[in-house]
């Protein structure tokens, strides 16, 4: 049940297709082999009120938080984090080339004893 939550400054919507970025990150996450496809969830939240660096409203930021249940090795988590970060920076390259943007990624483990889950997504996935 890896959760990918993007928080971004509102001005980034002028520079980046956020829906396409969410799908790009979903595919990149699955491609790592660390995150099971049925559990991947990517969503984005716009921050309407921000103040960045020297206060210039042209600055932008995007912070990607990855939360997942424990059980993966540190090596797998580090590799997956880097692969997802590489996918993010690749997607963002055109905007980064033209605009002042800060990117960050952080992965955190969720304690499975403190995070009960249920769902029916797997029941409704197409076989194939």
C-alpha cells in the first residue's frame, strides 16, 4: 500500500501537467519492483499559500512523500527512492530548465501494527 503524496506550490500548475506527473510516478513506482501495483496510490495537493527562499513568487516547489509498510530492505528502499526521484527529475526537466523550482523526495515506513488496511481493488483488477 505505498502512498505517494505530492505537495506543490500553486504556481507549478502553470509549468507542469500534474495529472500526467501522477501517472508517470505511478508507472515508475511499479517499474521499481519494490511497490506492488495494486497498492500504488499517487495523489497531488496544491499549496495555495507559500513563501519560498527570498519571497519571490516565481519560485516553486514540489515535495514527494512516499509512505509504505515495513518489510523491505534498506537497499531496496534506497534504490526505489532513487529510481522514483530520477523519474521525477526527468519529467520535471523542461520546467527545471526554465524556472526556479525545488524538488524533494522522502520515503518513510508505516508501522503495520498501527495502520490497519482493507480494500477491494485487487478483486476488481483485470486479469492479464
